[in-house]
C-alpha cells in the first residue's frame, strides 16, 4: 500500500492533490491540525491529511499495458487476438515434431507422442466448434432485439406464448425480475396486445417500458424540507456505502442553498466520524455526534433545514445490533428512513435483509453500487414485493456526482438493461 501525507491550509486542496497524484481509488486514513513555523501557537494552523492507495497488481499492470498498445495500434491488437489460438497450435506442433526427432527410438515416448497428437486434434476440433457457436449466436442476436441467452430458462408455460413474449420473459427473469412478476407482465401484454402488435418489436418494447414505469412508485424523497425542517436517517447493512451517500445527499441539498446538519451515530467503525467531518467541512455543514447532541439539533432545527443521520452498519443476522436502531424512535420528530441496499446483493439475501430491517419503519429503499452489476431486476422485485418506493441510486465514490433520483423512467431503463 502506498501512503502519503499532505500539508494544506484547506481540505479541498488536499482532496484535489490526492485525486491528481494517487488516483480516484485513494482513501483518506486520517486528518489532524498542526502548527508549524517559529510563531508557535500564533502560527497559522495547517491540516495534515494522510492518504493511501493500493498499487496495481503485476497482472493489472500487464493488462493496462496491453490495452494501451491495442489502443495505439488497433490493427496489431486485433491481429494478436485473432492469431493467439493459431500461434499456440503451431508451437504445440513444433514441440511434437522436436520430441519425435529426439525420442523416436523409445517405444514409451512414441506412445506418449501418439496420445499428444490425439489431444492436439481434439483441441483443434473444439476450437472450430466454438467458432461455429459464436457465429450462430451472433446471427441470432442480429435477427432479434430480444435475443435468447445461452442460459435461457426453460419453462413449460413459454411453449404457449408468442415468441416475442417468451423471449421477453427470459430476458426479465435473467435480469433478476421475480418470475411471478415477469409472468404477470406477460399475461397483461397477452391480453392487451393483438397478434399483429406482438411482431412490432419497437411497439412491444415501449409498451413494456410504460408498464414497468407504472409499477415503479414515483420518488418524492428529499423534497425541500417543509416548515420545521426534515430529519432523514440512512440505515442498512455494513459496507453498502451509507456514509458516502449521506455526503452526496448533503452536497446536493447544499447546492440548492439549503441548510444542512450532519449527524452520525456510527461510533463503532474506525474513522467513520472523521470521514463525515471531512465531508461536512467541505460544504460548511455542522456535525453532531452522539444521541444527546442529535436530539438537541433536532429540537432547535430551523425552517427548511435538513438533518441527515448516518447510522452504524448492522448485520441483519444479529438481532441485538438491529435493536440498537431503536434510537431513531426516541427522536422527538418524524424521521424519514431510507434502507440502503447494495445492487449486487443476491435475491434471497436481499429479501432477508429487507425483512429483518423492517423492524424499523422504512419509508424508502436506496440502492447503491449500481455500477457493480448488470442485473437490475431486483430493484423492481423489491418494490413490488415490499410495497416501498425507491428514492435514490448511487454508482461510485465521487461526491456529489455519483447519485441520481430513482425516477420510474430510470428504473424501467435499468430493468430492461
């Protein structure tokens, strides 16, 4: 791990230098205020920021070099990819020929060479077979905008469906949509659309998108706080990105000229409070730590103020940890609660997490890490099964850029991928 210290007068200078010198994957380990120079306590304080980043592995460095070479010389890159199997085959053949010249007199070696030649022929036949499969799949894809994947789901009910509807069903299920929900969508389309409409792929695509948009509840979270301000809490499992999401939401509200107060109840994770303080300092927002200070901030909140609460990550399998979220019920004000979930969580785990955290009143689901998966059907499944709308989607570490409102249109686009 590469570690480096920066001494700056403003946090923003350090963040800019860290991003430029160490890259977007760098993380801040610690910050502290120091005084330098000959004036002692009268000297201007300096902020010391310690950052770290993991160096790329040798395999990653080699992959980066190869991609750079291919970008600078596309013909060379394409040739190397095309000839790799042929080159390996030639090298293998040369080896066999050399072994035959040096060990032909030994019957054991001769028998081994025969077996190796048979292996070579099998490998060559397999290579040709794979080429044929690729060409066939490519042709299938070009014939239809609803291609049947290799791992297509075999369901007897698809035998009685129009080919377009059957293909849509496979597409939805493979993208993570619950089979019951996918089947309901198909039955509605089967009743509403005529036989001629089903052959119009553009029409079918738009009709399905409008249906999904209708199923997705419109997001109204984080509207400008009404009289008396608004209190919002983010809860969820460990590692889903609650603290970074709090910072993104705070920055967006601050851009709208709104007053923001950040609060954290996460005093367990090392560096959690410091991380939130750094974000707060950038946007000029106060930070409160502990339940008592939070209650005081809520009691004196101003009109239009947004109080964002970051909570500690909790395991859905640990009942005592979940009970600690009861602190939210002791706040003497309405609390809008967002359950933060990772988009790449398996369906069964996702459902269990939602069920366990539902011991706390939940208003919205907020999905993070949408850039780490290609299957977004779980977003629609979670909404339909649990009856909760989505508020926001996040897709990276950049603050405040990597966040967007979960509009019905955006959800439909992701589900249809």
